[in-house]
């Protein structure tokens, strides 16, 4: 029997991995919504798809909490595990917020600004995708009984999440500076885009935080 099955219970961690997939699906839908908005297309269906993905993630999160109310045994502290899930869930929450912001009004009509927003959305999505890969690798760490080899692999994944988040930060700073410098002719639209840029960056920040929250467990 696998270590994570005998010591933890397969349903709990299977749900954790499933939750990560739902979170990434939410971010993917968010990214599609940003692209459609920049193209001037109807985004109503993509806003709905993003909300539905976020709701699926919420349901999995609730299932995990219900399981942990029982007598299931964990190889890590239950509160620590719940914190991992909560931090992971925050990624989807922020992604849904992005599409909510997009629903308020049309984007600032400036192609260069929109191009930077597209770059940022792609960078954010790449950060979350790497985070998802990190969570997938967590199972191998558990099965190996926290072997040094698997710890090193996890550290590499987490390091890459941090690197990608830093790249997203650089694009965010460039996009924000451009909007502030060139948005005087459309101040309300520019303010709206700046809010969008900030929330996109929050998605990447949440992925980095979720990844880094695994570090104390890896170091045990």
C-alpha cells in the first residue's frame, strides 16, 4: 500500500490534487476572458465559465473540510493541510475577481496597453500552471517518505514558481506604468485597466504564496 494511502487516506489528497486542477481551470478560463476582452469580443460566456470553475473548486474545498472533520489520519497537521487548501483556493478567487472586473466596462482603448495586459495574463497563467505541477509532484514526495531526491525536485518546482511570479511582476510594473503615463485621455478606462492589472498580479502572487507554503512540509 502506498504511503500516502496508508498514512493519510487517498481521498483527502486526491481531492487536494483535484482542487488544484479546478483552480488551474479557473485561471485558464480567466485568461481566455482577458484575451476576448482585448479583442472586443463578447465575454459573457467566459465570465460564466470562470465562475463555474471557481464554484467547482469551492465544492472540492468544502469536501476536503468535511473529510477532515472526521477521524482521518494525516502525515501532516490538519490545520497546516487546511491552510494549503485555502491558499490554493485563493488563486481561483482572484481569477474570478479578474473576470468580474472585466464585466464592469470595456477595456481602455489602447492597443499597447492591451498588449501588455495580454502578456501579463499569459505570465500569470504560466505561474499557476507551474504551481499545479508542483502540487502534482507532492504525491511523489509522500510516496517516497520525504526522500531527499523528491525534496530537491519539489524545491526546483517551487523555485520556478517564484521565478515565473517575478517575471509576472515585471510585466505588471511595465503595464501599470504605461497606463498611468498614457491614460490621461481616458482616465476612467485607465483606472479600470489599472485595477485589472493589479488583480491579475494578485493571481500570480497567490500562486507563489501557495507554493511557498509547501516549503515547511518539504523541510520536515
